C-alpha cells in the first residue's frame, strides 16, 4: 500500500466519521427536544392540578393513545377472540357446530 492509497483511505474514513458524528448530533438534539417537551407537559399537568379545575371535572384529560398501547390491546383482544373461537369450534356452541362441522 503506497502513500497515496493510505491518504485516500484516511480521507474516506474522516468523511465517514464526520457523517456519523452529524447523525449522532442530530439524534442528541432530537432527544433534548423530546425531554423539554415532556417537562413542559408535566408542568402544565401540575399547573392544572394546582388550579383545581382538573379535580373538579371542568378539564378532562385527553385519553392517552400510543401505537404500542394499541398493539398490546390488539394482542390481548385477539388472544381472547381466538380462544373463544377455538372453544366454540369443539364445544358445539355459538353457531360453530360440533367438532368444527
């Protein structure tokens, strides 16, 4: 490996490192913004609690929805439904017929 190849290799490695550093900096920036948003939401909740309006029922807290919670609900509901179908298939109830017929 001659000197020109080494210089090229080092230059390519520096470019790669610079790109990765930029990605990590953006990730840190987004994490900081998310943390600030969480703190702001907590302070708003605390202010609502202190004012007493939330306790009196004047302000209703919005239902918390997240994709992860929905997946969990779907899994739980799906297992229950599948278990009932499985039972009904062999029990001869709920229009499923006996032994799956």
